[in-house]
C-alpha cells in the first residue's frame, strides 16, 4: 500500500483545514496527462466512490480508485520546502521514466 511521510501528512491536513467545503477525504489518483502520459492527482473529496480503497492515517483519510491502486501501491508521497517554495514529491519504484519537468511519468508494463 502507498505511504505518506509525516511531512506530507501534516501539509495535507493543513490544506484540508483551509478548504471552505470541509472535505472529509484526500483523493489520490493517476490521470492521463503530460508528455509521458500519466500524472499524479491529489485533491479533496467529500465521499468515497464504489471500488475506492481507503487508508486512514490518524485524522487524514485518503481514497484511491481501483484503477490507480496497482500503480501507486509502492508510492511514497513526501512534502518538502526549498527556496522556490514547497511541494509534494512522489517517489514510485514502478516509474521507469519521468519527463524533464518532473510532472509526468511512464510506468513499466507488467509482465
């Protein structure tokens, strides 16, 4: 199952508390996009959908759809800040290639 570092958990909780819609969940998914075809998508959601897997990390509840789950099962989500600002970092051993901008990726085909 995917992992979320303490720094990423803290930042997700901070962002969740700032939402006016008061969402109950964070949704993790992989969407089509970018130069290599796939991008990570983190957003807030109010309810689970059929087939979602839920991971509870204290007060933080993360949902992942059944299509994305096999591709994120070894993923580590981290958060760090530098001189250019803060951002989430996605470390996934299944990724075989990332684009130059670092936003999109390709996953090795399963044999």
